[in-house]
């Protein structure tokens, strides 16, 4: 997903990211409303260029163009994200089958991370609280 925010970014996107500076002068794409009107043609051009590049190269070009960007991590990328490690966002939690890593809740430095209960471990207490019997 791309969102070019202004004409400076559009020119930089064409020149630095797509490496097609003439595209910035193409009448079909001369303004945001014209780019929207010609969305299918523009999407084809972008897909053709960016589809041939590895993700890291696309991000490097966006950075070089000074266009805000971020990658979307898969679960493996989340688990090894350096920022989460640097900010000590990981803890360990006991489960019925052993200890597992767990991500601390955002904005809650005092959050409790109790053990994960076994299946049915709290059923009687919950039922009692609801005024029901274990039967």
C-alpha cells in the first residue's frame, strides 16, 4: 500500500523510487485527483517497477526519497524485532506445558503476566461467581 502525501513526494517517488522522472510530468498524473482518476494505469507502472525489486530495495529507495515508510512484519519478524528487544518488551510466562515468551502489554509497565491456567482450572470459581454450581 502506498500513500504519497504531496507533490514533493510525488516528484521524489517518480525520480528516486521508480527511477522514471518523466512520469512526474505525465499529464495523467499531474495532480492527486488525476492520479486517482488514472489509478489503474499508475498501479500497472508501479507494480511493474516495484514488483521486480526485493522489499529491502524498495524501502531503501523510499528512504532515499525521504518518503515515510515502514515494512509489515510477519510473525517471525515480530519475534526478532530489534526495537522490542531494546525496550525490554519480552517476558516469560508459565503454561501447563512449560515456559513461553510473551510480549508485555503496551503502555502497561506494571502489567501482571500470571501463568496461563490449565484447561478448566478456574471453571468452578467462575461458575460460583455467576451463582452456578459445578454441575
